[in-house]
């Protein structure tokens, strides 16, 4: 099985957002491959609220059928399986290390 890594975990409705000393900017990609649309908001609570509303509206428009966005797992990283998968010897070794470090 071959796996390829995506260049980004960004969903389809994601936009780029940044700020300077006076404004919040949002960049929406062009639907036809042209120049992106950049919207400027005041660097205030009201401006931030408007930028967040734009992001919420885009999410509502593109919302996947599965519900909320979940971060995809990297197949190259072995993820922890849970606290119950350790043997009694492993647990004792961990306790011994914590005692040696005077944590417990």
C-alpha cells in the first residue's frame, strides 16, 4: 500500500487570514483560478467578529456530511494506543523512573 502525504490538512473551506498594525485581512481563493479576493477588516473586536463570521459562513456552505472537521492523522507517526495497553512490568519501570527523579 502506497501512501502520499498531502501538502496541507487544510479543508476546502479554509481561507488565509493575517493582520498588520491596523487591519485583519482574509484571502479567499478565486473559483476560476484567477487572482484571490482579499477583504480588509478593522483590527478591532468588531473586525475580528466579521472575519470569523466569514469563516463560519464558508464552513456552512462547504460543510461535509460527516459533521465537524477532524484533523487527519499522519500515517508515518505511530499514535499512542491508550493507557491500558501497558504491561505490569512497564508500569513498574515507569514508577521506578519517577521515584528516581523524585516525582513520586
